[in-house]
C-alpha cells in the first residue's frame, strides 16, 4: 500500500505510530495510507520551522519573490499531474481539479507582488524634528489547517501570503486527501524555498490539538466545518495565538421575477452540483421570489436529466463521487427525510444506481423547503438543491439574513436598483450579482460573516498581509543640541 509521508525540513518522513486510510472515491477502494502525526512529530515540525525562521525572514524581498515566480512556473507546467492527484483522492472531475489549481495560482501570483504589499508608511515632521514610519514584520511560525474539499486551492490561499510575509509554515491538510500538499511543498523546494520554511504534517484531531497547544506556533489559519472552526478559534485564542477560522455555509441564490430564467437555471445547476456540491460556495438554497417559482423549478429539473455523473478521470463526467461512503449516506438521509418534514422531492438522486463501488450519488432537487426543516437548516455539503418560495424581495432578504451562515449569496435580476439594494442589505461576506459562486479573485480577500468565519480577517489578498504580519511604528529624532532638554512631562507634539 502506498504511504503518504509528512514533509519536514525538506525531507519526507514516513514513520508513524498511526496511519489513516485514503480512498479513491470513484472506486471505493483504499489505495493509500497516510502517516498521522503525534504530538512529538508536531514538535519536530515546529522545531524545523523555528530553525528556518531567522534565515527566511531576513531573506531579501527580491529573493522571496523569485521563489514565487518559480513556483508559479512549476505549478503551471505540472498542473495536470496535480489535478490527477486531486481527482484520485477527492473524486472531483479533472477539469474541475484544474480549475481549482488555477484559482490557487492566483494566490501565488499575488505573492509575487510581496514587495509592494509589505510597504510601510512614512510621515515627515510629525513633530518638530520628528519623523514616523511603520513596518510590517512576520508573525513567526504559522499553522495552516485545511479541509478536504479544496486540497490544493485552500492550502495555496494560506501558504502563499504566509511565506511571502517572511513566516515559516506548518501545513496540516485534510487526512482524507493529503497527497497534494506534499506535492506542492516539494515544488516549493524545487523552486528554491529553503528547507524548513514549508512543512507538511498530516493528522487528525491529535495533530491539530498538538498544533493549537504548541507555544511555538504564533498564528493559525483554519478552513473547515463550523463546529470545528468554533473550537479551533476558541482554543487557539485561549493559547494566545492569532487565529482566523473559516467555517461552513448555506449559500442562497435569490431569483427575482425579472431574472433571466435560462441564465438563472444554468447557474443554479452549475453552482449546486459542481464538485458534487462539496464547495463552501456551492449554492444549496434557491430562493424563488413571487411568480417565477414554478417555471424556475421546471427549468432546473429539466436540466438535471442530462447531467453525467461518473469517475472524475472520464472526460465525459461532469460530476464525480462524494468523499466517503459515510458522507454519501448522510447526504442521502436529508433527501429521504425531506417529505416527512413537509418538503417535496422533485428529483430524488438517492435512487440513481451506479455500477462502480464508488461513493456516487445522483443529484436531488427539493421544493417547498422552509426554515426549521433539517434539509434547510443543516449544511448538507452534497448535490442537493433546496427551493424556498417567498412572496417578496423583502422576504428573501430576511431569509438570507436570518440564516446562521453568511458565506456567499447571490441575486439574479435585471434590475440594477434591486441588485444594489441587495448588495447593501445582504448579511454575507461575498455577494454575487448574476454570479452564483462569487469567489473573489486573488487581489481581493475571501471570507464570510456570522457562523461562516470566526476572527477578524478574511483569507488571502490584502487581509492576509495584515493577518500574517505584525505592525510596528518607529518614531525617530536625530540629535539636535539646540532642541535637547530635560522634560518629565508626557511627550506632546509641537
Ligand atoms: P472538517 O471541519 O471536518 O475538517 C477540517 C480540518 O479540521 C481538517 O484538516 C481535519 O483534519 C481537521 N479536523 C477534523 N475534525 C477535527 C477535530 N475534532 N478537532 C480538530 N481538528 C479536526 O471539514 P471538512 O469536512 O474537511 O471540509 C468541509 C467543510 O469545510 C464544510 O463545512 C465546508 O463548508 C467547509 N469549508 C469552508 C470554506 C470557507 O472558506 N468558509 C472553504 C472550504 C470548506
């Protein structure tokens, strides 16, 4: 059985007391096993990161940027190889895997501009003969803990800016699809990143708790489900660390009566069922406003018939399997239980049969859904689209704003005024206007509101520079015998 090693101080470390299974979701077979870190392995990785810190934080900005230019080149050249790894462990179709890598590359491109992003400010003569300037310095050893659903993109969201800012990193990817992180770390080494700057440790709760309790780790970036994000935020903060913890989502797509019906239906299908609904920005609730509901449901239903579900390696497949058998069964339970909750199952994907032993499930559409039903309240994270029917725009906004999550939200309309009002009123971190998955480009930052994010800063882009650096302000006066005097009063500007 192929073993997936840690990557510490520039070398693979395969020894472990415990290993976890890694499946190929398209076949249902366990093809690999991954080393799971104990607390002592975490100590070893933190020690490597600490040892690499002085050298890396004093490396010139030009040398740091040069690494990112080379990483960009290598990742571009080897994109299809990495996509194949993603598909073999996550299950998403190859074209989607390549799309994920392209979006992750935006963060590497952003990092090449680090000398611009790390510029401080300077004020001359804030007081007589006194100047002030500000600088941003690295935080130290940073831990990045990532989910299974974007095994390349989410690590790239974090490590690009963290390393660019002069920090050293411990990356703890999901134990369900861990190989891509090792692949990416080895590319960084090939691109000239010194050993110990980027370390990959695999593991489950034991490893994560070892990271959160380690005094050598100064900041934690986390992306995953809301219950875990909450505990990560509390424990890391209690241990005095800087922390940003992004959680789950229930993204609504509001469709006003004047929307372009075909455009809205195409968008709903793409955003609800792409990557089998295992995207934190997937649309899981379609809010049909007024009399568009019947036509909209029919337009979505008719498009579902032609979706091709199969192994991600088959170019004909548009949607692959779910990540595990347990997750597939959990997703199915929401559809199966929906009628008892009072909803109407328009298309029941749980009944679709598949030849392979993989973790496949068909796509489902559930109408007449309401808050209070589990199919509405819970994050399902699978190919299940709920439809909530409301009478007015105001009802739609209330629904969106009363939901516990606030990651992404979209409105479909031809009315610019309504779109503008929605942009102002919607309580979510990312809003799309006729764009169903409004993941910001790499020059902006990504993050939700409410239970979708615990912390103050969003991820990647300008917010990440603030998160991965500490500000320092320097006040300077040069000797001038004519103004030097003893004054025990609190310094005042003059
Ligand atoms: P998860 O919360 O199960 O796992 C995330 C990470 O936490 C993994 O590295 C995992 O090993 C670790 N972990 C799991 N259980 C833990 C525990 N008890 N204690 C400590 N660490 C633990 O999430 P997942 O299933 O891998 O990913 C899917 C979730 O991530 C969904 O809820 C999705 O919405 C969310 N997500 C959010 C965003 C976002 O940007 N907000 C992006 C991607 C995914």
